[in-house]
């Protein structure tokens, strides 16, 4: 079989390369690390505490 370096890599060719057994383990591991890292990053973000359109509750009168 000849090497054909002049042909552009298509998405289908890349997909066929990625699902062969040695590469598929690495691709799966990278996907797990990426999803885990993104979920950790999103979990560490501070939520925005914007006041809602509801007015604050009125304080009860203090009896003397």
C-alpha cells in the first residue's frame, strides 16, 4: 500500500482512524477527561446573584 500524503484528511477518514482499537482508547480517555474537567470548571463558577424583580420583604414592626 502506498502512502498518499497529498490527499486532505476528511472527517470520515479521521473518524475511521479514531475508532480503531488503539486510538479509540485514547479518544475515549480524552473525552472522559474533557467532560470531567468541564463539569468541574462549571461547578466552581460563582452563580450570579442578581436581585429579582420581587421587592424585598417588609420588616415586621417591632413591639415595645
